[in-house]
C-alpha cells in the first residue's frame, strides 16, 4: 500500500480544479510532506470533463487507480458521478449541488440523469452535498467555488486547516485573499454539517 | 536549495535556469509548451528565447547556437521531432560545442496528439543519448545534467519526458538559478559544419567511434541503477519505473534505465543473476529489444510475447496486471471497478463565441456536398460540427485537398487551417496547390494566436515570445506571394458577409483563399474586450432549434425554448441565425 491519502478533484475545464489542487500541494509543502499530482491540460481543457489527482504523502507515480481514492471532490454532480468509481469502499464524496448540462445533450438530444437520480446512484457512498455556488456568492465571489469545496472537504483531508489557509493566501490573487479566506471558512462550516 | 510544488514542465524550466541555458527555441505542442512559457515570461532573462514558426526552424536555430558554443534548449512535442528530423539526424554528425538539449515530449495514450510515437527511437536512429525521466525530480536533475553531458560528448541530447511527467506535479528540490555569461561565437571549420560527402563520411565514422564512450558516461550518470533481491526481476524505464515501484514486491529485483543507450554488459550481468525478467516500458519496446539481445537463456516477458501492450499509457494497476499475467505477484491488488455506464459525454468543445464555429457552420451551409480537409488546432473540434473530414499532421489540410483534386475528386474541396499551422507548414502546400492549378478553397482560421496549446504568440500576433512588439506577418501578402489570385478577409462574426464570400469563391477557378479573421475569444476576454451578452426572448422564440444545433455552449434548451447562459461572449452569431429574431443584446429593445 502507498500509505498516503489520495484525493481526486473533478469538474469542468475552467472551474478552478487546478488552483484547488495547487492549494493542496502547497499545503503539503508547508507541512514538509511529499506530494504527487496529475492534471488535464491542452485540448482536454476546452470545456471538457477534467480531473486532478493529488496524492498527499505520495512518493512514486502521480496517478490514482480506480477504486482506491480516499476522497473525491466534485465541482459538478454529473462529473462526480462520472468519476465515482475512483472512490475506494468507504471513501468520502464531497459534491457541489449543481450540474452544468453538457452541450452534447442539447445538440444530440441525449438523455441526462436528474439531480435526484444522481443522488440515488451515489446512495451507497459517504456523500456530502454542498451548495457551493450560494456559499461562494456569500463569501463575495462566485469564482470562489473551488475554495468553498476545499473548505467543505477539509475535515477529511489529513492536512491542518491552518496549512490550507496559508496555502490559499499564497496562491490566490492578492486582492481576493479576504474573499477566499471567507470562502474556505464558510465551506468548512458547511462541510461540518453533513 | 529550495523545495517547491511544481508542474513537471516548470521543474524542467528551472533545471534549464540552473544550467544555465543561453538560448531557447521551440514550437508549442502539448505536453511540452509550458517550458518555454515559463522561460519566456521570467523577468531579467540572461538568455534568448523564441517561439519559432516550426520545429525544424527551432532546431536549426538552436543547433547554430550550440555551434557557437552556448547552451541551447529546443522544445517540441514528439510529432514535432518528425518535422525537425532532418537537422536532427545530421546534427549528430556535426556535433556541438555548446550543450544542445532537444526536449521531445511524448504523449502515451495520445491525450492531445495524433499518434503515440516514441522519441527514444529517434535517439537510437541518430545515435545520440536519450534521457527518459521517471519522476519530476529526475526530470529537473536530468535536464541540468543533459547540457553538460552534451558538451562533454559533443553530441545533441534528446530529453524525453512524457505527459505524466510534463503535466504532473510534485515537490521538487531546486538548485540556484545561474546567470548566463556565455556569448556565442562561430569558429569556422568546414570539415565539421559543411556536410559534403567527403566530410560527412568521416563525421559518420567519428559518430560511431563515440558510442562506447557515450554508453560508459551514461552509465556513470546514475540514472540507470539496479537492486538485486530475488531470482526474478523487473526491468523498466521512464514514468513506468514509478508505477513499478508502487507494486513491486520485496523479493523481485528492480532495474531502472533513465539514460539510453544502456551499457549492454551491465545489463547482461544483471539479467544473468535471474531466471526470469519482465520488461515494463511505455510505447515502443526499445529497452526490451536490448534485453532480449543480451538475455541468453533467461526468460524474458514483455511486449513481444504479448504480456505488455505496445500502445496506450501504463499505470500502477496496468503494471500489476502485466505482472500477474506472467506469474509475478504484485504487492498491491487493485479493485475491479468500472465507470457508471451511459452518462452523456462532456468532450472538449469550441468555446462560446469561438470564431471557428460560424466558419464551419457557413461552410456546411454553402458547400453542402463539399469535402473538408482540416488541420491541427482547436478547430479540429470542428469534427463535432461535421466540418472536418481529414486531419493527419501539421499543414496537411491544403496538401490533402490538392491531392484529392488531382486524384480526380470532383466535389468542392474546402480546406481549413489555423494561422499558426499555416505559418508552420501550410505555406508550402499552398504554393504547390497554386502552381499545379488545383481547384479548391482554403479558409485560414486566423485568430492571431496559437490557441490550443495555451495562446503562444506567432508571427501574426505582433508580439514575440518575450512580449516584445514585432511587425505582424500579413497572411494576405503571403497568400498573394504564393500566387493566389483571389484572397479575401472576412469577419466570421458577420454571417452575411462570410456566407457571401464563400458563395462567391464557389464559382472561381484555381486556389481561392478566405481569411476568417477575429481574435480568439479567450485572448479577447483577457484583453478586456466586452461585447455584452445576448438573451432569448421567450415570448417570440418558436423553439425551432436552429440556435441549439449551432452547438454553442452558451445556448441551452429550457423546456422547448432556447436560452442563453452566462458563458455568452456576445459574438452575436446566434442572433443572426435566429429566423424569429428572438435573440437580442441584453438591454436592447
């Protein structure tokens, strides 16, 4: 076994998954722990489905195998379902209660599961649903959804909240530190309740 | 010393700064692009950096720099090395005086590529060293060592990270950044630099004579190492070595190769200590072939006997599966799970407001029975709009089109090619098509930037890699200089003019060029251009579906009516398509 803690962050290109994974990586550095990560770049980013792998205490490769992730953070419900097989038995799932319908659904008239259907398909998992969009607006910017989600998931991440906050301060644009700090704290409070 | 959490390509760029590098050139290509992006954007650069128009141009520039005694880095993706193969092969003969490192980033699984070729093969072909990192730390250390190795051996060195090195992240120990103090100076030596037959025969012999020293020095670098732990062994290289380390049990020996060509005696000595060896590497069986040559009667498992795949990328789970298939017991068992079936896909898509979408839409309308050769860029996504029939390699839209014409294809040929791709290798095909009188239409999708790989400037942009202003190339003038009689530039957001231009060229003879010119919607937004959003009037929307079929991610179906979401960038094309006139600018009456 690797002995580390494996986190997947999934969403749609442009939702800030890379910044979220960078915050986790920076927090590992702050705690002087090794870390590995992998992410989607290039063509795959143009509004497509994206995944970031972050392996806290990782020492070898960057990839998390299906069925072995400790935590899956979904910025979108459909993407959370798409990658849900990456979670290990008993793994934790923290998902933003929101779904962007893929354009392919409109153009090709494809069927799409409803929110309720997605929730029932995830029923066997340790699921925490967060209304991150509303929380991010409350924090001061709809762009802070990624930090809200990190806050909500932070109870399960083996990194101190202080380390995550320090990482956020280092990595977000200086004029958004106050908003993102609030986003993290509001997200953390929301994550406490489920 | 400093420890940072970096993208593989950022760590590689830092390794270049530690060397220090004097000269940097390359052509963007996933997964290689961020190295030059980092190096060209740093303040107080002590080195020269450029985005070249193609990989051949980039390598010839870098080779000349290395001939002048400075340290040169040339970056590209694996398929770019095909374009640069001509100077590459003979640069091994001429050698270098300053270090020349050619970074050719491979893409197993073709995450963002047209094939899965293995750059290690080129190093073998050219008889030059190849460094193949297993981790980001090793990538950082290797690129630094590669410059001194290149200088010591007098040979270019291929540095071959893969996608899972370039685009993965890790904590990396960095060394101090050094200031480049070298200044290039060419020392005339025709016997080395003029490869006429009389000279090149001698240079080839010298290259071959260098090989034993190459193997010896590569062995001493420490990137090839072995641990004997039992009667069975796994022999591996590159990122696959990291995957092997996650699943190898304590009683199986481990040999890792990071520097090619490998010392065959060292390898043979290791193999002889075992009864069975398994070779695990991504893509071509380069290491496996050497293992099989020296293995004697030791059993070898790998690709050639069907245990490991020739294609795709590996992973810890894939390595465990290969091990199990030849009787090795992995230290870790992976669950057999599969994704939830039948979910609607979310592939990459042209952005809301992308200028390519209306062009493809209009081409399909005007040339209903046409054939659409296309090229490499974001616009390859025009496949989703039914307007891309062929893509093979950079610049091959025009050439494939003219080839079809002369083969006897009688339908209309409409080739699409981006500005950067046209400058890369499209111009020659255009000149050829005009001179040989092909009857076809070429649409240059001119968004003034190399968008797909991350918005690198090209000669249409008006800025250099380092952000210095430069006079932009006129695509109209280039086309006219190639002999094109009809060149027209249109705004692709203006559907009426675009459609008229396409209809107009239909009747004309020879090669016609339409330049559809509009800024990439992402660079436009970054530059602060705001066009205002559009919205659908639900009262008058008839639900005809025309705007939905346009395929813009800003347009949704809300019950039976269309609606526009916050992705709208205000291109107004859908408003021009709507037969009911229901789409209007927000705030307009």
